[in-house]
C-alpha cells in the first residue's frame, strides 16, 4: 500500500506549504521576558527549598498565610516591599541578596530571548 502526501496549498507568499511547514498566515510567537513577580517567586521558593522548609514553616515566621506565600512563589500575587522583607527575614537572606539574584537571573533570561530588556529591572538591583 502506497501512502500519498497531502496536497500542498500555496502559502501567502506563493510558496507551497507542506506538512512540516507552518502556515504563513499565523505569526510565530515571540518569547517574552518573564515578569518580575515570577522570577521573585521562583527565587523565594528555591531559597525555601534549600532550607528544607515547608510553606507553613516559612509563612509562620514571616507572619503571612501559607496560601499567600504559595501564591507569591507561583507568581500569582505581586507582594508589597513589606511582604518581601518579611519573607526574606524568615529565610535569613537580605533583600539586596534576593534582588541581586533575581537580577542575575533576568540577565540570563535576556541573553536567551535576545529581546531588549527594560532598564528599570536593572535599576532595582542597584
């Protein structure tokens, strides 16, 4: 039994579109830089895991609910500077160290996305 390739349709620019060719009418999505709240939450979760702590333990010392800490770590909530200070205090890290680590990670992400990065993100680290 012989298999036949599906017929090729002419694309927008007149070049036929084959089975492995994406249609030219759909734009290719560009990779966007992550939001600061996602990077911050990721770093806080990493620090908590390094200490071998549960959400309950860290949240209790920070004076916030475990649910709120979870939402911060997942990037769902954007915490105030007071909340960030409370969480860094509970994790025994300084705010400067946290922000510097997030800024370093943003530089790595920027290099992989090759898109301009907002200068304000780096101003936070200064």
